[in-house]
């Protein structure tokens, strides 16, 4: 059996659920030794991530250039009031999605995470479609990061002598170099890079208070820009357009489920990371939207929008306007650090997802190969090569390409989150059907079933609602394709795999087995 992760042993009635880490699932059995050449395709990933690594990855691993740069595009589209609404609503959805994921991932910590859970608790065809959609999500996010760093680094005059395509190529090699180290080295590097990002954001918040109050800078700002040019850039249409940006910037919170498969003590580390989600959302995302909304007017031409030839972080713009030029350069340096960190995370998640897919017959077998350090190096190279779609930005305006990439990855995010909540519902159905007490769960989702069903319905709604502006007069064929093409692709993957594999559908009244062998 080529599988990554743990077995579930169903204890006798009344004794609850127990989990046992079974490394033998990932390696040939002693009774039936496999040929030597099989080892790279069945060798397990290494469980070396410490609790502090997972905590900091959970906090700072998703703070990438999207938050620093994409937030400017969101402000441009929706205005300060609009982005607070969209990011708060999506933040509530993320909170309940993470509660669902936390309950299952703590009990079953495998690197395949919800892609494997989909096969176990719903249907193998969903696992196939979900795995490819999630891999595509992170490859697209990675392309976003290449595009963002190639624009932001040119804030410095000295960096402008290097063409944009060359910066993309430079960071391509930097990312792949970091990703080829072992998991422990990755965790350590990510710990310190994430710590720098977290501290930089907190310092920016403090400075923003002084700038807004007039203590720093040429004038007092207060909530001036909420009145002129106004709190909303394009009424409800602007809010709708930023839902997908919010989804993309929140993407990565579910990364905890992937890291659980390489955690030394997932029972302890995963619940702690899940419980931090609410504060991460409130402080880093809603907080960031609030402060850039009071410091910069949404119609500022320097913000990254369609047709814009200048790509600058709203944090950089705010500090420059406050005449803190050294601070602006420092923020730009932090963005460079953020993109390296986020690039590591993107390649980490995409490669682990592809590894699970390859080892379970859902992707080419060659992608399931790992080296002696437990690194899926072929999956890493494959994912990074596909991310070279970032070079498209060289021949188009920065704003248009960036918005298209954001939209594609944002729709994939809502699909993945909807699948996670569906998996959780099926997981609970299995517990109920097999009379397993909830007290046996190491982590229980808050406000189940209400929060889970709300998140499922909200994600399905947002998948369709985020692109409704394409139907406004005049109808935009280009926007329609960008907003909804992934739905068609996901459906084709789901139905195509179902037809080819001829799997039996698990209907809602059939309880999924919690025993891996069934």
C-alpha cells in the first residue's frame, strides 16, 4: 500500500478512537521486501517539524507578498469600508473551515491531509479533483508571488536596471534552492522568516497610529479618506470583486493540515495552531485592511489596479507619504523576505499534495519519488516549472496579469474550503454511525454543525457570487471565463475520474468507515 500517514484503529465499543502512527504504511513490509529501486517511491516523509515550527508557520507562513501588495488592489477596487466587509466575512468562513479541518487533521495527521480525507470519507473522484485543484491553487499563488516580487523589488532605483523577467528567474532558483533542503531546515528557515514578517506588521500598525494621529508625518489624517473619496469604491460591486482577493490572501490557513503529516507531535501542535486562527485573522488581515484604508485613498493612482504601470505596496506608499522614506525601504525589504517565505510555503504545499496524488495513482508515478532527506524533489521541480506562467506578466501590464492570477487562485480556494467542510460533515456521519463518542476526539470543532454548514453554504455561494459582475452590462466574456473556468475544469476532473475509475458513490445515508483498511 502506497500511502502517506497514519492508520485509524477502531477500539472496542465505549473505548473511543485511537490513532497510531504507522510508518510501515510508507515503506515495504519486512515480510514482503520490495526491490531496491522501489524505495524512492515508497519512502516516508520525515516527521521532524517541531511544535514551534508549526506554530510560526501557521502564523506567518501565509503572510506573503499578496498581503502586502494584493491589499492595495483590494483597496483600489472596494474602498476602505468595502475591504473591511469582504475580509471580515471571508475571515469568519475561514475560522469555521479551520475548525472542521482541525478536528479531522488532529485525529488523522497525514501529509495528504484533506485530499486523502476526501477519498476516505466522501469519494475517490473528489480526492482526484480536489488534489489537482489544490495543487493548481498553490502553483498559481507561486506565480503570483513571482509577479509580485518582480514588481516590488523595482521600487529601488538600482534594481530597475535588471529587467522584470530576470528578477523572476533569480527568485525561481532561490525558491527551488530553499525547498531542496530537508524538512527540519525548512521549518527552521520558515520560523525565522515568519517571525520577521510578524514583527514588521506589528511595527507598521504602531507607526500607522502615529501617522494617522499626526504625530508622525506632515498632517493629521484620521478618517479623512473615509469621507473623501469615500468608504466604498464601487458599492456592492467593489465588495464582490474583493471576495476573491480575500480568498486568495487567506489561502494557506489550511496549510496546518499538510504540516501535520510531518509534525513530530501533531496531537499537540495542530490544535494549538488551529486555536490561533481567530487572532491571526483579526490582527493580520482585518487589521491590515483597516490601517491601509485610513492612510491611503482608494483612488490613489499608485495603487495596483488595471492598467497601472506602477506596482507598489500600500505600506510603502503610506510610509512615503508620511515622509518616512527609510521606513518605506525597510517595508520593501520585508516584502522581499515575505516572498521568499511564501515561495517556500507554496512549493512545500504543492509538492506534498502532488506526492500524495502520485503515490495513490492520481498523478504520474515519477512525481512520487523522494530523496534520502525525505524531499519530493521531482514534484518540487514540476510545480516550480509550471509556476513559470509568471513570465506572462512581462508582456502585459502588471495590474491586469496580477488581477487575473489572483482571481484564478481565489476561486480554487473557495472550492477547496467547501470540500473541507463537506469532508468534516461526512467524518461526523461516520462517527455517529459507528457509535464513537465525541469525547474521544483530541480536538472538537466549535459550534458544529452550524459553523460547518454555514461555511459550506458560504463557500458555494462565493464561488458563484464572486464573478457576477461579468454579467453586468456590457457582458464581459473575458471576466466570465476568468471567474468561472475553474468550475468547469473541476467538474470535468470529478466526472472524468468517476467514469474512468468506476468508483461507487458514497451516498449521504451510507456511513463512511473510519477504518483505513475498509
